[in-house]
């Protein structure tokens, strides 16, 4: 199979999404620091580039966060070539692979919230090179964690309030607010 890589800009100017024509991972993996990439051969190699400050994997893409002093015009082609080679050589994203279907826990309301986030919100957030994780539901407030290109993105607050909050309030009347936990 010939691996093709193409890039997509994300709403976050510091991140770029590198799409490949192959499933890389079921679920997602976020490596916000070089240290966190210890058990990811693929991410560890990306962090060897001095201009890489974050790596996020989901389905068929890797989102790379660049350092402030780097310019996409200078590094995009280098990263594209690296991603192509890494995928072709089947460089592993995680050393241990035990990925299963998501299991939701909690009250009936919490399970409903997690299911909505998984079925409706996750695919949309992944389109922008990010990921969302359910953290808690307490007294009407849903707490989530935004990762990948969503972490620190200027438009993530708008996504959170007008998108996710409105959807959850329509489908789960008990929800009064949605907040993001800072990383």
C-alpha cells in the first residue's frame, strides 16, 4: 500500500494535522511533552525535531504542535516526509496495544453524557485535529478535557460553549454548564 500524507490546517495556528490514508490508532493518544512520549516510538522520533512541542494521534492522523519560533513554511515538508516514512515502516504509536471499545461508567445521566460526547462531539473535534475526554458531572456541570489542537486553541471556548454545551443541554436537560479542565 502506498502511503499518502496530506496536511490540513487546524483552528489552532500552532498545530497542523498530518492525514494519512491508513488507520493509525483506535482512539487517541496525546503527548503534550517530550517526557510523556517515552512509550511511543513514533512520538519520541517526532520530538527529536527541535521545532516539535506536542504530538497527538487519532484515527488516521497525527497533529503536530510547533514551537513559537518555527514557521510552517519551513517545517511542513520535513514533517510530511517523516510521517510518511514512519507510517510506511510501521513505527508504533504505543508500545503496548490493548485498545478496546469505550466503557462508560457512572449514573444513567453520566453514561448518557459520555455516549453523546463519544458519538457526536468526538468525531467533530477529531476533524479539527483534537480530542475531548469526559472528566466528571457534578451538580449540572460537565467537565471535559480538550487535547491535541484543541488544547490552547483560541476558538476552543466557542466550541465548548456554543457547540458542546448547547448539544448536551438539548439532549440531557440536567446539564447546566460545560467547562474545560486545564491541562
